[in-house]
C-alpha cells in the first residue's frame, strides 16, 4: 500500500499542525520538505502538484489535497484515528467545525498577518517594518487572543470541548508563530496559558520535534525585538 506523501515546511504553521497530527494520531506518511526560503514552492515541479505554490500538500495514492483544514478532515474520515480528533457524533463534530470556521478570519488571519508584517516580509523584501501597520495588526490580534481566552476557553479544557481535537492543533501553531515576532500570546491569559500546556503536553514529543525550527527563529529574532511581550 502506497504511503501518504506529505509536502511541508515546518516554518509553516499549518505544516507543523499536520505534522504533529500525523505523528500523534499514528498516520504513516512519507515527508517531503519544500524549502520555501529558497523558493522551491515556485518551481515547475511543485506548481504541478499545487498551482497555488504553497505548503502543506498531501498526495494520498494519487489524490492531491492542498488545504490544511480539508486535509485534517479527510484524514480523520479516511484513516483509523481516534474519534476525539474529529468526532463522528454530529454535535461534537459541529463544535470542532465551529472553531475551525471561525479561525480562518480570526486566529489564522490575525496571528499570521502580525508575523508576516513584522518579521517575514521585511526580511524577504529588505524593507523596514511599517510600525503603524504592525501596531494596528497587533491590536486586532490582541482582541482575537482575548476572545480565545474569554470565550472559546471559558469553562472548557480544550477549544471544542473537554477532549483535544484538530481545533487545538491548528490553533496552537498559529498562536505560537507570534513568538517569532517578539510577542508572548500567553502572558496574562491564564486560560490560554493552561490550554497551551495541556495541548503541548498531550502532543509531546511531537510538539517539541515540530517546533525545533520555530524555537531557533524565536531565539534569532528576539535578539532584535527584545523580551517577549507586547508594547501595547
């Protein structure tokens, strides 16, 4: 039986999420790293796999899927993984979907844009940081993190209930990414901080494994940005 082929780069938040999920859920895969810093996603070879030129991507015996949330749902339906990841029960599944749909224009958008504007794009383009834009993005991101703290994690162990699900893996990777930009999303948010500890502990040792490259970049860029806290 052909293995699932997984194209990824662990600098990518969704790539880390899928990597941790595959490892923890026991989904066998053959990993193929796409060096996005060298532009391998723009090669004709990779464009033939994903015309959008982004990671992650899976090829499951000829079936190619290019969006991380769709990949997670597909794997949960197709492979023999524990039910808590994406429950078959309609109500519990809807609770997972509820967060996954919300996060596209909140956690994903706000955390990623903050990181992109403050770190990645200035580095790649050789241009100074637009501090006014970063300040605007930080305020919006803080609002989203406070909603996770006070709404999504109110009286719950995990984002979609009292068992870990794919919601939590997606979320922790997006939230962790802000640390590269000198921001500590867990400071003064006890619900979020405790959730992070529970989620990371459950995913261990794959959480640490997937985040090795992130921690290298956190150390590198926080020499520039200083201690991990907001200036707002």
